[in-house]
């Protein structure tokens, strides 16, 4: 009995061991069966067609599928990165609906980012081409991508310090192409906005991106569907969304971008025959009717993604873990987000000084600023045209603030050929050829020469040394010439005319040769104060009279067949104050404008023997504001007066006509023809309603009122009810040549109506 008990006691540990091993085996087997498979998501490139990814993601989320890894190329990389950073599909839908992607691609920097000199450039020339060694070259791309990059930095600000993409809320990888070797580059670390910009750099549309000394373009060139890379991350099951389409026919190949994509699709179409079979759940939206640049059809394209994913809803639900993405919604960084940048790290500025860069940024280190001001500063730098896309980085530092890292890539080419064309009722047809050269005598200077051919040959030369908020220096020289048929009474009233003609109208020629030296200081690119000296040679003449050639005394005909009413040189000192926050020069919908100018004329060659020193002051004040969606109003008031007892009338104000950038004291006034209403003083009120009934198409209604006469402000007549009025109904179009304006105008004071035409930027 004792032996039996002892033997059984000895067997107990063995039995327990067997039982424990069996239980462990069963538990392990059960865990293996219940182990959640890792889900990988692959998003292909496709430009605007990539918006279908958002629709597919909505259905994936509704099915309760948790994504463990994401990989993408081109637009798939952009959508994938935002999703990996924590945004939900609905949040992405809202973000893209609120973003004018077409405008971002055009890289039109806000007008407020440009200096007055840069604003004039952007509103004068229709085409700019690099020019080197007397050869015209083609820009590397349609867009630098600065606005797109700014948006990436803003949207991904909450993950800015994550440089290992495996540590994002969802591990992420994207693909780029090394343009020098043609090899694939896997981007799974670094600065996320820069990585997805490189992956989405569509050839011909965006400039290449340089990362780690590699020149990178669109990842779709070598791998538009990175399924193998997502497998290598650890994915067991692949969900793929493919927004590529088969080869296009000739009717669809209507742009350079589409042709380049077609060439690339020769390989990708073959690749997808293999890769689609390796995809466990393959979602193929029907996007054949859309192009890679149809960003204005966002809603339709997103719907194609939803429809395609719904066809796979049963398979998706089999992967469901009832996962709910985005329990804590991401707060998108808005412009007022407070920042403290306490370190500025600049690299690559071999030509431009640190002071120049800081001056353009317009904010102080260690002082609170906000995201809007930061991006405004970046836009200021970009608007100079001295740098390629500025791929800045914001990173937290140990001092409780942020580092702003600026890797500057200075543009080595400093010469540009610029072209423009224009027609209006005053200068008639004109073609503009411009040569611009930067860094001639200093690092911060620019010289520009306009030569204008057409019915009236003109030129304009400008040299400017830009010191930002410090005193800058400039030289201007211009020759301006035009002819206009006017009432002869205007000549008789304003000049000593030696002929007894009974003509009602004559053809008046105005010729102006002006040279200026000035200094200027600019505050925040919107406010400028200028002091300068001016030499002007001014001629008023006509060929209408046919008197016997005589001397060049007033009102007599010279040997060249012209009768001169004035042919004097004038020397003056002047000051000007200008504020310009209009969002557009020609069709402003918001902003303020002020331009005040005072010239003091001290010397003259005195062609008419009537010169005494005098001054002319004028000012224009305006405001534009939206009234409702697509409807805005622009209200302005303007006035000017002459001080002094001089009988010189060559600088009197002459109202009439339609347009901008008139010389001297010619003032547009709708309802009357050019040079119709003279006087040495005037007041004017102007209002224009602008309804943008279609993109870049404007319906315009204009009204203006004025008093103009001699000594209005001395007699008090400026305060009386307006003597002159005019109204206009017109159409405006923002074209690649510049604004096109057609206006029918009339006035109740005279029976004759006017029709004005203006095509292209004014110069």
C-alpha cells in the first residue's frame, strides 16, 4: 500500500507536465487562429483621378477595416500620407473640397507677397522665359510647387517631428524616381511634406525635388503601385486602389501632361497585369472619363471611388474588426496658430545675405508669430524669383520653441526674356519685349528694359536695388508717346495758339521723356514711401495745321511740320506714399488702396515764357470688398490740385477714357472720351460692381462722378454736386495675355456714347 501511494505520487508531476504542455499547445493554436492579419493599403498615382482614393477610403472605414500599413506613389502618396498621419476619409474630403488645387498648382503667389516692383512685373508680362548667352531656354516645369508645399506643411504640422514614417499613426512608405539614374527611391523617413512632394512631382508640371543629393520626380515613373514594398513592411493582406487607366486614344491626348503619362503608361499597364493579381482586394474606380488635371470635378471623382469600393464591400467586411478611425478628430492648423521661432537655420545662400532673407520673412525670432505670417514670409522670399521652391522645415527644439530650417536653392540664371501684348483705344496695338537682369552691380539689384513696338513706340527702363525695409535706391527712364483726337477748344483754352483756325477738332500728340532718381522704403510689401528727383521733357503738338514753316515759338509750325503748344524741360522734386493690399490689380474683390503724390516743379526751359515754380498734388483712395459670393464692389475717390501762380497748363488734369497706368495727370473717366475734361484741380468718385458669373469671367457695372475746373478747392466748388457723370456696362475676362475688358459707356451730359476695348496687361 505504501509502495502504491509512493508510485502514484511520483507520477503526479509527469501528468501535470503533460497536461500543461497540452494546454499550452491548444492555447497557441487558438491564438494563431485568432491572430488578426496585417492589412496593407496600396494607392496608385493618377493626378486628379487620385481623389477617388478618398471615396474608397470612406467605404473601407465604414466596413470597419483597420489599415496597418500604407504605401503610395504620386497622388496616392499624398492621400496616403495624410491618411497615415491620422486624418479620416471624411476629413480628407472636406480638406480637398476647401482647397483650390488648380490655383495651388499654378503657383500664383498672393499679391501681398510681392514688392511693388514684383507686383508690376507680374501684372505687365504675359510670358517669362529664362535667357542666357543670348539664347532662350524653357523653364523646367509649369510650377515650382511652392503653394502645394505650403499646404503640405500646414496639413502635416501635427506630425512634423516624426522623421521615421514607421512611427506615424499608420506606418507609411512612398516612392520617388531618381531622374539621373532612373531607379526607384523608397522614401520611408525624412520630412514628410518634402517626401510626398517628391513622390508627386509630375514631370513638366512641377520642378524636381532634391533629397539627400538625389534629384527626384514622380514615383509613378518607375513604380506607380508599390505593392511589394507594402508586403515587405509586414502586410498579410493587400487592399489596393488603382486609379490608373489603360492607354488613351488620340482624342484624349490633348496636353503635354497627358502625353507624358501615356508614355509612362506603356510600362505601368503591363506591370498592373501582374500586380493586380497579387492584390487580395483590388478596387478599380471607373475614371476613364477624367484627366489628371480635373481637380475641379472632385465630387464626381470621389464618388467613383465609393462606387468601386462598394463592389468589394463583402470582402472588406470579412476583414472587419469594428475599428473606428478618427475618434479624436485632427484639428487642421489654421492661419492664427501661434508659433515661436527662436532659431533660423539657413543653408545654400551663397549670394543672398542672411539679413536679406530675414528682411523678407518679416518676423522677429523669439517673438510670438502665427502660421499665416510665417507662410507669408516664405511667400515673400519665393516671390523675389531668386530661389527655387523653398522646402522649409519646422521642428521643435529643446528651448521650447521651433527651428525654421531654410535650405535655399538659389536660381543661378539671372536673365529673363519677357513678352506681352496689348490693345486699347489710346495706345492702339502694342507688343512688348522685355529683358530683365538680376545681380548686375550688387546682390540685391535688378535691371529691366521694356521696348514697346506698335502704333506708338515707347520704352521703359528701371534699375532697383532692393533693401526691403531699409532705404532702397532706384533709377527710372521712360519714353511715352500717343495721339488722340480732341476738341480744339481744349487747346485754345490751355495754350497760346497763334493760328486763327476754325477747326472743331485736332489730332493732339503727347510725347513724354522722363528720368527719375529716387530712394524708397517698403513696409510688409504693402506700404511704400518714396522721395526723388525728376527730369521731364514734355511735348504737346499737332500735325493738323498746315501753316508756313516758321520758328518753334508757341502756336506756330516748325520745319518738321508740327505745331508745338509746349516743348519744355522740367525739373522737380517729388514724394509719394503708396498702400496697396488689393488682391488683384484689375479685378479687386478685397483690400485697400492709397496712392498720394506731390511734385514741386522748380526749374523749366520755359517754352511758353510763363513758368513760375508750382506744385501739383494728387491722391487716390480705394477699397474693395465682397458683398456676397462672387459679387464684390470697388469704391474709390480721387482728387488733385495745383498750387502756385504759374500759367503752365501742361500738368493740368485731363479726365476721360478707360484704362490704367496713364502717365502724368491723365485720369480715366468712364462716359467721356480720352482728354475731354480739363482743369488744374478735380475731385472724382468711382464705384464698380463685379459679378464673377463663371471662373475668370466678370460682369461689370461702373459709375463715376466728378467736378473738374481751375481752382476748385480755392472757390469751394469741389464740394458742390458733381457736374460730370458717366456709366458703363462691361465684360471682363482674366486671360493668359492679361485682362480683357469690353465696355459700353454713356453720360447724360452728352448724347454721344463710348465703347472701350482693352486687351492684355497695360504697359
